C-alpha cells in the first residue's frame, strides 16, 4: 500500500525529470482546465441544445476528475508534509491555499445535490467554476511569483495604499463641502463624493459626477494630477518586486561558486 501511495504521489505532483505518467497527468489536468474556461465562455452564447447538453456532461466529467484528484492529494498528504503525522498533514493540506482552490472548483457541482437552489443561485454557482483556472498555479510558477512579490513588498504597498485611501477621504470631504450646495442631486452625501474621488484618483473619469463650481474644478484638477503620481507608486513598488524576484530565480539556476548554469 505504501508503494502505491508513493507512486500515486509522484504522479500527481508536478512532473520532474522523465516521469512520463506524471507529465501525462499534468497535461491532462491543464487541458481540462483550458476546456472548462472555453466552455464557460461558450455557455454565454445562444447555442444549440445538443451543445448545452455536451457542456453539461463535460462539467460532470471534469468535476468527477477533479474530485478524484483532490481525494488522491488528500490521501498522499503525509508524503508532502513529512514532518507531521498522517492526521496533521491532511489537516495542513486541507487548509493550504491550493487545496482551498481545489475544493472551490468542485463544491459548486455537489451543492445543488444537497441543497435546493433557485435558478439565480445555480447561475452564480456556475460562475464559480472559474476557480478552476487557479489550479494552473500547480503547473506554473507565475502565481507563485505574484504571491512572493506581494509578500516581499507588503509593507511598502500597505503604506502607499493607506496614503491613497486617506487622500481619497480628505478629497471626498472637501468636494462634498464645496459642491453639495451647487449639486445636491449629484453630491448627496460623502459616498457620492468618494465615488467621484476614486474615479478621479484612478484617472478613470467616468463623467457621471463632476464639479461645476470654480473652486471645485480647481480642486478636481489638483486631485487628478496627484492621482497620476500616487496611483503610479504601488505600480512602481510591484515592478521593483518583480525585478527582485526574477533576479532571485536566476541566481538559483547558477552555481554560486563557479558561476556556471545548473541544469
């Protein structure tokens, strides 16, 4: 039994070396995820009944496959977390990020069988199938890099976001004080002003709410100019984080002593 579990663990983990079965497994899961995304998009069109039936059967098939995959990963969790007991390793697996994504990918399929749901609820559950896209994280380092960057630059990002948020609140209060008398319908309360401030700071400028008084226009121009710089700050922080992450990844592929590339 231990040999079977070990071999199962090797297959369902990301393929390394020349393990053909593991590569086949990875490619199969990736293809199923891609087809899920395609069918979710196709399902938004007016399509023939036979095609809707095909999509329904395909959803059943993929849900079963992803359920089996989840159970296999749960079964082999002690091999992934070797420093824990069988029970603790499975608990650790259940609450891991990728395990939660796996669970969210299959739960929508089983919920209607347990709880009676109306049509709107069913449609919402069908949308949650998009969580299956995040299963790609197991087969690519892209999302790992994004998470690593946000962890690396979390303090700087929080500081910049707090600064922007404080300026949005300040701008909202000022604009409400200036424009509420001239436009009581558009600037009814602070939340209407905050909507305008967010649209202005992010340089979106929807145009549904805008100042008409001279002082309001002047304030709006200043806030728009500030928004260009302030919104660029988090972007610069994230860009710097990605550069550092790429450099760290490159260093891992080279010998620190001889400088030669490690295969």
